[in-house]
C-alpha cells in the first residue's frame, strides 16, 4: 500500500479542473509538435514537451530542486548529530597519529597469488536455469568484480546487469549466518541426524510424501543427483518452478513441433527481424549473445552499410524496442492476432488474418509479411518470453514458412534436465498439499509463498505439510514458514555446472569458501538420497568423471575449470517436424475490450529475487526511469481517459483482486493497457528490499499469469511520490541525440555535423600528448539502454547507493547515466537512448573553476578527480554543461559493515562525505595497464584496457582506446562521418563522442 | 597585532606538531610481535631483499613473507628462543603473524613497487639503510612533496637497475649526468599527474 505523501485534491470540482487542465496541456503539446515542421524534436518528458514552468526551473539547476538544500527536518537533525560526533573525532584525529594498521601474511603462500595483483577465474551464474558464463576478478581470495567469459559463446566477454549485480548479493549482510530450526541455531550434523528417522519413515512408503521444489535445472550433475534421490524414493516428486520462467516458450515449441526444443537465434544472418513482444537483447537465454549479434548488424562503419531491420510489436517500451526501425505499440493481448495476420501474410497454411485487427494493424502486418517474405532464409521472427504459447507456435510456423529454420533459427534439444510445464506442476503441488499427500517439503532456491500464483494459496497449504525445509540465499517469505532454514551458497561459493543457451556445459567454480557455512542444493539432495558424506566438489567432479570417462580426466578437468566450460558440449541442431495440427496456432481470442493489465518481471529486480540488491533497486528502469518502486505504466491517452496524472495512486482490480499503485505515464505505451511489474512489495527480502513498492503477485492467478483482461482501474485520489531520474541532469534539447534514416545517411554520411557549431579557435594553449590520448565513442545505433554498464560501473568504482529519498532529491551517484529521448507524437514516439558519463573535455569547464585544483587535466587526456583535495565547493558541478559530476551530500558509503567492505574494489578510493566524484575512464585500469606495459617495455595494446562499462556492454556499443594510435578502433570510429560530440558550441572538445543513430525504416511502411 | 601574533604562533606550533616525527611516525620504530632484525638478516647474513619481499618486482605490493619463509631457517636454528615464539605459534596454529605496518600510506594513495624497482629506484632510496636498522622504522617523510621531488627530477635519484637492491649504493659525483642517461634509457615518464597515484 503506497503511503500517502502529498495532499489529494478533495472536491469533485477540483478533480474536474485538473482533468480540464490535463486535456488542455495535451492539446498544447500536440500543438507544439505540429508547429515544429520538418525539424526533429527530441524530448524527455511530457513536462519538457509542454515547456511547463517546473521544467524550465529544472533546466537552470545544477542539481534538481531540493538536492542542495536541507529540506528534510529529520535528516537535517540526524546530520547535525552525526556531524557533531564526527567533528569531535576529526578534531582529535587531525592532530594525533593515524591508526595502527596491521599486515597479515599467509602461513604458506598459495600458488599463483601475487599479493596486490588480481586473479581471474572462470565461473558461471545460473539465471532461470541457464548458465551465464563469467570471469570473476579476485583480490587475494576475495571476489570483487564480474566480467563475461570471453572464450564462451554465450558471453564473448559481456554480461547482463544481473550478473554484474550478483556480486553484491553474495556480500549481502542480510544473508542468514547459520542453519536454524524453529529459529534456534543448529549444526548441519544435527540437521542430518534429525532427518535420518524422517527419511527412514519415507523409505518405507517409497518416499510418497516427499516433494522437492527447485528452480529450473539444466545442471547435469544436479539432475543426476536428483534422479539418484528419486531412485531411493520412487514415489517422491521433483517440482521445478520459476515465477517468470519459460513455460510459454516450452509450450509453444510443444505445440509447433510436438516436443520441447530450445531456439537459438542467429541474428548475425538476419536481415529482417520481427519481434513479437520479445525484449531479446535483455530477456531469455542467450540474450547477451543475441544482443551482440543483433547490434553487430546495426553498427554503421561505412558510407553504405548493410543494416538489418527490426520491427517491434510490444505494449511497453523495452530496451530492444528502443532500437526498432518500426515500433508498433500494441496491447499484449492483441499481439497473437497480429502474429496470425503476419503468418497469413507469409503463407502459413491454415492461418487467416483475424477480423479483430484494425485496418491499420492489418496493413502493418501485410507490409511486415511482405518484407519478411522478401528475405526468406534471412529473416527471423521471435516471440516474447511472456507471450502465450500460441504466439510462440506462430513464430515457429512463420520461421518455418520463411525457410528460416536451420538458418537464422536453430532448434536444439532442450537444455533443461527435465522440461516440464512448471505452471501446472506448482498447481499440482499445491493441490497435493491441500490433500495432505505431502509430509516432507524441501524448497530450494524458490520463494513460492511470495511468487506462486495467488489463487493457489501456497502459504496456507504449505503449512499443512508436516516438515518443511528451506534452502535459500536469504531468509525470505517462504523460509519464514519453514521449520528448517538452511543458508544456501551463492554461486560464487559453490561448485556446479549448468548448460548455457547453446547447450554448452558451463562450470560453476567457487571464488571463496562459503561465508556462512552455507550449503548447496546438490549437497542437500545427496543428504536426502543418503549419500551424505560427499562434498559439493566431489559430487560435481565425480559425476563428470563417470560421464566423460577419460584416462586423462584430471588434466582435462583442470583445463575445463580453467576455461569455464567443457568443450564440444554444445547441443547439436535438432531436426524438427512442424506440427500439422492447425489448432496449435489457433489465433488467440482478441483482447477483450476495456483495460488489460500486463504483468511483467521488473527490468531491475526481475521476479523479486534481486529485491535486496541495492544496485538493482537504484538503477533507473529503462524509459520510465523509476527507481525503488513499481508503478502502473500507461500511455498518455489512457491516463487522460482515466483522469490520472503521474504519481496519482490508482486501484487496479481484477476479479476481486486489488492492488494500489502509483501511475507513471509512459509515452509509447499501448493504449488501454497498463503494465505492472512484479518483484516488489516484499516483506522478508532484507533491509534493502523490504516494503519497497507494491506486491503485484496478488493479482496473478493460475489462469492468467501474464495478461489480465477486464481490469478496473480507478483513481483513488491519493498521491504517491516516485523517485524518477528522467529529468535529472538535463541538458536541454540542444541536438544531443542525432539520428537519421539509412536512405538519408547514404546521401549525407556526415548528417550529424550540420547541428554542430564549432566556435573559433580557443585562446587557451593546447595540451600535447606523447604516448596515449584516451578517448571513447558510444555507438547510439547499438546502445539499447539495458543498464549493464551502470551496474558494472557501480561495482568497479565502489559507487554508493543513496536510497529512494535521496534519489528524489537528485542525489543519485551513478557515474554513467542513460538519457532517454522520445521523438515525435507522444502517443507513438520513437525512442532513443544515450549513455552519458564524464566527457573528459579537452577544455574542461570544471578544471578552471576548482579553487583547490582537485580536478585537473591528466597528461593522457583524462580529466582527473582528486578526492583527497576536494573540499566540496561544487563549483565544478555547477560549471559542467554535461552535468556528470556527483556530490556526496552525505556519508553514503557504508564504512562499518565488514561484509560490504569485502565487496569493494581495492584499487579505487572509497569516497567520503563532501567530495565530488565522477567517471574517471576507469583510471585504475589504465594505470595498471600502463605499468604492465612498461614492465614489458611495450606500448599499451589496442583493446588491452577495457573500461568497466565497455567490458560489460552486451551490444558492444562502447569503444575505448588510444586516439593517438591511428590504427586503434576508437581512432577509426572518431573519423567516421557520423561521429559527433555533445554541446560543441562550448568548445569543450569532449573525448567522449557519439556515433549518430541511423535507422533503417521500410519505405513501404510509410504511415501504415 | 597581538591577536595576529597569537594566531601565527599557534599556527606555527600546530604545524610543528603536525609535522613532527611523533605524529608522522617518521624515524620512530614500531613495536612488532617479533623483533625482526633487518640488520642481522641483510647485512649479517646477506639475504637478498627479495628472499622475503618476493613480489616487489612484479606487483604493487612488495610482499610480507609467509610464515613458511621464516620457518625455512627457524625450523632448524634458534628453534627454542622465546622471541620467535609468535612465529612458531603461527606455524602451529595457522594464524598469521600480526605485523604492524611501518610505511603506511594514506588509503587514497596507490603506490606500485614493481614499476619503481624496474625503473631503477633503489630500495634504500625510500626505505633508507635497512641493512643498518635493528628495528624497522620509516626513514622518509612520505609527504607528497617528497614523492614529487623525485617524480619531477628523477635524474637525481635513478640508478642502474643492477644496483637497485644494493643497500650500500652511493650516488656518484656525476649523478645528474648518469641520471639523465638512465632516464632516457629506461624511458622514465616523469609522471606527475594526480591520477598516477590517486584514483
């Protein structure tokens, strides 16, 4: 229940006046757009478009209103108390000796470790069962930073934002420290002793009362262990459940081919892509690889590039949608009908364009179908993870009809150990619990009390089970209802394996011994199976020893662990036969009239599993730019119809189930559709995640997991304050994003230049660079604003999180921000993203105003920030036209929690209160590379230094390197015609430049 | 005037105290769990610095020897002297010896041993005549201006690489002349950026 922050308009007259005002405002906006004529116009919010007084005020501020003021009496008082204490300490410490510091050497020096130098180990994170291959940086046995595994086809060096953030989950201070039984501390030995009679009892009845609930399992060794357990208890059942799992994809494949297969997409070979609500650069197995392959076909590096084309049909603007050449905002429940029309257009037998489509949608489907058909074997249709099975089946059928199967679309045997319909499985489990058929419930790594379909009443039914055991990273909602709570190992503490999106067996290697004596699932399963004494490592290794059966196993195994995967285990493409059952593609019933509610996992905390991860809570969500909350996202027209504005609280009621959520108006959202994110409103996530947002799982039922039709959305009259960063750090619309279409680009490859105003030569002397001159280029044609860079920067540079209240005041500390722009009609704008970090200006306005020389120009071109000199005048931030400087208004860094200290990068100073900080081009990495190169007596090689954002970026939109080396990738990118800098009129000469975005629209599409 | 004089004298006294060896730990030996005798090990026995500080040429951190290195000899000699009990205890219990840091740079300073060693800066240039120290102390002020003295004029301090570990090395009369040659030969870059040491 959102708290009531601001006053609500009380009388009906006031509300009516507000409506009238709102309607007038929309009219004004439309009027402004109409008056703009040919010139392109980008905007970031409806306020900006309307040039509201609030917006104009914001523009002229260095920090948003309130950021620099003590407007909160409580925090002011707290601050004064704290300051009093720290002043007293400062007074003392200023004049006495520094604290004594100890050095603790090893007893025996471990192999490989050179103190002061990090080591990198291959490992993997499993997400929805699939492995994301990683390379983890370790400082003296302490993992600090996650990178992608460059040798593995699922990563090639990039990672998702979840993988980047996972390191913080390991050091989460809320992790339970011991095994408990009814709240009492118990050792593992006692757990196993107490389990023995229970298991003995179960053996007599063939384990008929045992249920094991796990997330999706692709791990061969774990699956084998579970099967061994099931052999001991033949009547026991293994249930897998993910609240935002792949049931739709699984069922879609079953309908299309009669069996479950995994689909791997070859975006590198696809000229035309139709995405049916698939955010494929972010969601689904292989998203990191898919993002890279897709973006590779969009990067413009010549005057006549061969670009792919993306049609995106989706209800809510997504990261992938921001790169679309044609983006069609459509209600989620209409997408099935649209897919049918496309299928009919490309000649899928037995499918007709449904009559429910509007004439416009029908035209659009025809044009897309023609374009797809013109690229047979070189096109690709992909269905969204959350679209119903029939849309997946239709996508398969369209790909079949286009001859894409085996070319751009490859089918592999399912990577899952036991692909089942998890949605029905959890229902069966709930019913069995109701019927008292379950005596021992083991829940590992799942949180069904929070995230199972609400109508299954999982919590109530679970309490009918005699013995409940929970294995989990956090003591969550489910753990609270279990007698035994066993802390689970984080993947960085475990041995294991999992299959990647292409089936490759990827190994999970621990970077550190379990911090809290926690256990892995495979150990728990082995204990249940009576194999007790084996360690986690032995269980995994022994499995592979028996499977691989090689005389040189030890050597081979060592190599696999080093590489992070077992070679040649990728699945072989599978021949599939298309089902002839036309009913499989039966077009979905068109979405009912009225408002649909679309449930989606949150782009940041996903299904709620990352709710206690502050990095992910504070990352602004793509497009809505909301942090620390979930909202009811809707189009401006829908909001107008409902008479609501941003931050109005609405009540959403579907079939008697209700939630109240603040409204967030999202230009580009489909009309009559409200998107609501799952994963919030947790009660036992931990200190960070508790009571953040609203639990929307209460709306979710067995029958309607993703789209709820017939919803009643009602304004409550209450208001709720959101922390949105969309209008923070605004630079005013001065041609910051530049884009054109391919046709125009061919005529004018330097189209970006016409917006430049370069002032006459500067009177200040030029800097000279002997060896290196660092520069960066961001390719706006590849960036989709997925936030992986933001989280990577958090991890690499020890950036603090500040919490919702501080974000609202514009005090978020992210060194890189993703600016998002809309262009055109607010009902169906085209979307643009632009990451902005410190531009490292050649003539930096910040440098000349610092009274204490705390920000200075380095001899390799970087704009350096010297924290220990900074006295916090903020003159630099005031003078920065790019608004990239961040100020520590409070002591945001946690200096006291030991666990969080371990998570920090030892090569970066942890900033204290009162200093400015900003992007350094990862100067610590530059320095390390410079020293290494000097020790070896060679220049720094191109590509040797990757900034944290660049390394993480799945579509590889960031290029970094030495501009003095004409052969470097960055120097080449800087010579391209569509390379431009922001705000050239100031003569700042930024070292961070952008490649203008080029879209490839279909001329036939027109205004279709 | 009187007020001004008072302020000035208070300031001077404060500065003197602040910069005094007592506050900065400059030339003040620190109590260690084991009274390790550098003079005996280096000058007396002739151990190379790198026998114990083995990562000095490879890493930012010179390395503090693991207990096993102490025990190479002390499992055979002086096996029962009381002062070495902490070493034996560490070996027995697997708990590290808690050495006290002598050269304790501020946490926002990133110093790298490897690059200095490889560019011809001798150990005793910063650490003093360790071979003559009974108890280890900080020989230099470690002020930033002291670092910059060398970073701005490396030719005054650089020596041939083969002399880096030579504690008895004396600067020749024509140091600046030789220094300039070495600066060119070793490609010493005069790094005086803030970000060279602060990041």
